[in-house]
C-alpha cells in the first residue's frame, strides 16, 4: 500500500472506533507532503504550511503529554532533517511524537496512547 493508502486506513480506523472512543474524532491530517502545482504550493506556504511537520495529530492530552503526533512512513521511507527537527522541538514542548511504518503500527500507537485495548484490532487484520 502507498503512504496515502496507509494514512487513509488510519483515518478510517479512527472514524470507525470514534463511536466508542470519541477522542478519536479529533484526529486530523496535516497536509504537508505530496506533489503540488507550484502555485498551490506557494499558497499553502503563505497560509503557514511548513516542511517537516508530522502527518497526523491527535490533540488529546494523555499519559503526561499534551498531544500525539504521528509521522507515517512507507516501508523504505526515511525521516528528513526537517522532520527530525520538528520531532525534537515538539517533544521538548511536551508532545508525544512517533515515527511508524504502516497503518497498523499507527493505529497501535494511537490505541496505546488512549488506552484502547489491543483486542480492538480484528477488523484491521481482516482488511
């Protein structure tokens, strides 16, 4: 699966589980990556989009952190210098930042962060 498909699966999982875990409704994507037309990229930059910001954010305080940021990588993906700097600064500010490979790893991190039991995974493994 592509990184897009993996992230879409995480968002779908969160939407599916939100009926029982309302905090999951707050999960959102940060549209920093992807190929764009130069004009669109310029507009987004003017609006405050910044290179290196993690892919997903769950603005829920838990486990002593202010929130959870997730950097979702493809199997061979690497963390860029800009991403590493954002991760370091967000961590210093009291946020939990994780780098994961694939939707299941991302969902497991979210579940761990919110205290969702691991037996909640049947639907994901059946995909």
